C-alpha cells in the first residue's frame, strides 16, 4: 500500500500551501481537505490564470485527481455550489468532486452568530473570518450540528434543523436580541437550492480514501489554516475551531497514522498572521511595511492586511514536533530579494532568560523578545531561478540556516506565484 502524504501550514496560515498541494498533485490520485471551511483561501496561478479556491481542494485543476472534502470540514452548501459554478464557467470539470456525508453544514445562522460573537467581544475579538466556522464546529461538539448526509433525508433534515434552532433561536433572541430563524423556511431554501446539485457529490469519503490507498493510489491530505491556528496546539483563543495539525488529518479524513509517511510543512520565508493574538517576531516598522507591500500580504478571502514578521525557528521547531514533519517547503523567498539584511529568530528572551522552546504558558509568549541571527540579503531577483546551484550564496545560506535551526530538510522552495516558479533542493 502506498502511504499518504500530508501538506500543512506550519505558521499562522497563508503560507502558500495551495501552490505546493498543486505541485504535489501531479503525483497524486486524490486530494482530500480534512478540516476548516471557506475561511481558507487558496490562490493558484495556472498558465497566467488565477484561481482563488475556498472549499474545493486545489487538485480539482488536474483532470486525473479526485478532489475530496473530508468529514472534518465544515461546508457552506451555498458557497460550495457557487465555487463549483465558478469553476465550471471557467472550463474546469468538477464532476469528480466528492463531499463526505459526515461533514457538517454551515448554515446562515452560524455566520450570523460568528459576527454577533465578534461584535459582543468588542476589544477582545478574535478577528475571525466571520464565515461561521466556530459556531458550526461548536454545534458539532454540542451534538446539534447538521451533517451533509442529512440533506438526503428531508424528514431528518427538517427535524435536525428544528432541534438545532430550538437552541440557537434562544441565543439569537434572548442573548443577542435578534429575530429567530424559521426552520421550515430555511429547510425549504436549502433543499430547493442545494439538494439536487449537491447530491452527486455526497458520499462515504472515508471508504473512498481507503479504496484508493488499497489500490496503491497516492492520496494527499491537504490542510487549511495552520499549526498555530490549531484549536489544541495554537495560540488559543486566537485560533480556528479545527485541528490543522497532522493529527487532524487522521480524524478529518478517517485514516490511521500508519497510513502516512510524509508530512510536508509549508512555511513562508517570513511570517504573517491575520486577526489578533501573540506574534513574537512581528514588525511594526518600515521593514514590515515593505514585506506587506512586496508580498501583497492581504487576505485572499477577507482583504485584511496581514501582520508581518521575521521567520521564527522557535515556532517551526515546535511545529516539527507537533506534526512529525518530514520536510519543509519554503514559499515567497523572492519577497526578500531586495532586503540588505534578513533575520531569523533562533530563540526568545523571556524575563531575561533565553529559551529555544516555545513557552507553554501563553502570557510568556506575549512578552517574548526574539533573539535574531542576522544574515546579509542576496539582493538578487530569484524569480527565474530553477536550480539550487544557481541560488546566490546568501539565499542558500538563509535556507541552510532555517534547516539547521528547525532540524528538518527543505525539499522545495517557491520563488514566485507561477506554477513553475520553484526549485527542488537535493536531500
Ligand atoms: P475563523 O477560522 O474564521 O474562526 O478565524 C479564527 C482565526 O483564524 C482568525 O484569527 C482568522 O484570521 C484565522 N484564520 C482562519 N482562516 C485562516 C486562513 O486561511 N489563513 C489565515 N488565517 C486564518
């Protein structure tokens, strides 16, 4: 049996995972999204055409791939159908797409609650994408969620919507002073607009994945968001409501850990984060502005400006442990092409003590001062470089320093948004 591969983010998201998923997809038969929802935004540039995907796995752009939305994902059926429609209009065949019957649905009231919670939190808000992700996963945990398979049985769907809204309507009316949602009107809308077009996609994706593995096909498990947005291991509460780490790939797709032998951690050559939360290497100066400007660091989905910072190997070492990373893929190194100096955070100073480990107590992370290793920049345009031997010594030096401090080999380096703008480093 050919083992499966996981591709996941090692920082706070927006590492450019979509590009590597797309690159690896050439060798794959199936690409499975295992968590998150349309809070993700994958941008791919294929033959000069840009595709922005939120829910559909990026492997959809290959004819030979079965793109799968696994059980761990939360699915807004309206968003999914509009994405399918967009892809079809642009000539992409989506008929191979499969959606787990066990995935949970995001309903319009989840989005309403997400926005209301954020407003309610005021200054303490998390800065969510307001896509209803947290409330949908909360309903799942409270056993009030509605699964994709429920759509296939109208009676069950209506019954579950009624039960769920019995609770949610109390919250909407009594806590937030809003109008209640009419379960029957909502059921009518969802069933009328979504059931028929979604039906061909709904299946037992765990079985599908295992059939593929048993047939020696290559399966790629594609993470959304990233390690430090993980509900358990991230900078809680400034996290998403799912598990983007490697363990989440197992639960969110329904495969055991022994099926996986390769975990590719994608890391940007610097760090960004959107939304609130601690960020030790954050830059508030002109250097940060330059990173944001050159890297066009604005959310694909929400348009929000991302917070910039230097590469943090303390975080990456932790990410390596949490995910059993077998290799690193570094993205957007070209963004640093014009910098005189580049910096790597190799340790923190917390209360005058140097530490190379991520502090487990988050209050410490909030006042950790990064200790940097400074290196000369390469001052060379890397965007056309395709072979490691053509890299300027300073760029290679930077990559080797990352490898040394993280303790994980770098296999791929991306030098621009295009499909062919990358190079492979020898093992
Ligand atoms: P939620 O996932 O919408 O609940 O947002 C929770 C936190 O995760 C917020 O800080 C978001 O900015 C962040 N987040 C969610 N999805 C992404 C993503 O795809 N990239 C980067 N940050 C994300």
